């Protein structure tokens, strides 16, 4: 039993020893395989570095030394160490923004760009009179290259202005005198015309004609007429230097203002204040409600006859033109001009304040000058000018768009419509055979009436009212809002 047990234990020991040898051999083989793999990885990396850095071994040399980096020539740049697998592989692990977040970011960026563009356009309109109306036409330069503009019809019809007057009235004894102002159109759509010694009223609604007054009994003549802003009163300047105030509804003279020693050729209302310019070189300002109580203001500065007067739309400044070739600007309190412009070479009768740009004043010179000039009365600086080729008799701005009309005398007797600030001539109207000395605009701003020494009054449709809607809606129009 002992011998059998010993043999059994010996056999078990030998089997265990063989099993342990097999295990050790397998471990040794695995270890050698791991070492071989590590050597291969090391060699691969080394060869990759050699290829990357462009090392060149010179054949035949007894000892190979590493060469210097070979940089590219002037046309082929060196790209050593370029991590192509990093720079040109898409990064799939980067987090993506949600569609909502990306859309909000784009909206914020677009809003900021639009705000900056709108601010730039506002500055251009205010300082440079650019006349920009729509932001769509003012894309930034970098976007203008990439984004094609909407195709516009090159054959789009330009606004047509009829060259034929839609009405002609006879005006017998309408004086051919450059220094007089004998036609005005009221806010109640009634035209007043001074014909020698009488003032006649013509209703544009009913075409009815009435005679308001006759100065022949006093041996006087009419030299100027002007409607009050409300259209209920009309002022009549006379050759003897009087200014009569008439109530049209009652056909009654309510006052006669004295003070001038010569004919009154220019009148301008400012509420209940009436300014009158005379051949005696004075400008008188009086309150018609209390003419005998309130002292008159005497504005002295012109050295010859005052032939043009206009109040600014904000009622703060009065512009006056004279036969001394001077253009003055007065404020509400001073008795001396606060601004003087001397660029004209002839009498300044044509004066007009822009209703679209604060402080913009236009004036026209007589036969020796022939120019329309524009002034920035906020800074006192001259702006643009254009030579019309004829004596400038009158100027008037459109109420709805940045355009103005001018009437002319020697030598072409024409009526011109201009676009501002480009000063492009939109239309040229002819028909009068004498100087077009008188001009008035209808209360709706669409039509004008012109008068001349040929004793006719001609009515023209020159301004379009439909354009006012576009301009009034523009956010770039500063003057449609409270400032």
C-alpha cells in the first residue's frame, strides 16, 4: 500500500512539473512577442520621423550624419511639422449649437449690422443731405460683393411731368416788375392776384372770381399780396408804403399799417406777426392784433430795396433778399442780421426754406448772377450752386419730396424742376412769353401757378403727392418725427 501511494504521488508530481513548464514556456513566448511588437512600433515611429523631417543619408559616406532641414524655395513654402490629421480632419467631437441658438445668434448679428447701417445713413442724411430713403439700397461693401442686388428694370418709366398747363387764366394789367410779389395761394385753396389797383380772389374749388379791394380811389396801386397761414386774412402792400389787412370772409379791411415811406414789395407772415419789406430798405415786423400798442421792430441792413422775404418752417428765422445782392438771415430778437451771404452777383428775390432739412435755405440771383445757391444756416456755410442760365425770379420746395421748382426771366422765361441734392433737372416747362415773375403753390403741394408780364396765369402739375407716402414712412427722415 505504501509503495502504491508513493508511486501515485510521484506521478502526480511529474504531471504538475510538466504542466508548470508548459505555462512558463507560454509566458516566455508572450513576452518575446510583446518585445518584438514594441521594437516594430519604435522602428515605425523612427522611420516616420525621418520621412517627416526629410533627413537624407548620403550613400557611400563612411559615416552618415543627419542633414539640416531643407526649406522650400521662394515658390514652395516649407511645411515641416504640419499636423495634417489635425488641421484637415473634421472634429466630430465638437459640440454643435442647436438650431434655435444658432438662429438667435444670426438674428442678433443682423440686428447689430442693421443698427450700424441705419446710424451711418442718418449721419449722411443730416450732415451731407444724402437723401437716403431705404436701407435696402445701402448694403455694406463686404456684403455688396457677395449678395447680388435685385435686378432693376433699366427701362423703368421716369415720373412724367406734363409740359402743358392744365389751366390758363387771363390776368389783365399784371405788372411786369421783378421787385413785386402779386400772386399767392391760400391754405383755403383761394388764389389772390394783384392787378394794378385791385386785388382779385379766384376759388380753385368753384372757379368763382371776386374783387376784394380797389385802391384807385386813394390813388394807390397793389405791389404785393400775402395770405396768413390760416387762410382767413390777406395782407396787401401798396405803392405808397401802406400795408392793409383784409378779412376775406367778411370782405372787410380790418387794419392799415403805416411806417414805410416807399412801396412795399415783399410780405411774410409768422403767425400773427407780419413782416414787410420796402423800397425804403427797411423791414418792419408788427403784431396785427395790437399794431398801435406793441412796438414795431425795425430791421436795418439792406442798402437797397428789399424784394424777398421768407420765414423758416420752424418760425425762428427770417430770410431777406435785396437789390444790393445781399441775403440776410434774422432771428426773432435781433434787429441786425445774424448771418450775411454775399455770393450773389445780382438782386436776390427768390428765397425758399426747405421743409425737409432743417436750416437748408435756397436763394436765386438776378440777370447778372443766374445762380441758385444753397446755404446751411445752422453753420453759416455755403453748400451747392447751379448756374441756370437765366434770371432767377422765384423758388419753391415741394412739400412731399426733396425737389424744388424755379421760375426764370431773361432770357429763356422757363420753369425748371430740380432734384435735390443731385441738382438734376427733372423737367423744363415753357409757355410764357414774358419773364415768369410770380409763383405760388397749391395747398396740397401738387400744383403751382405762375404769372408773367404776358398777363396770363398758368397752372401746372409738377409735384407728385404719391411720393410723400414713401418718404414719410422712411425711418431715415428725421423731420417727420419729434426731435
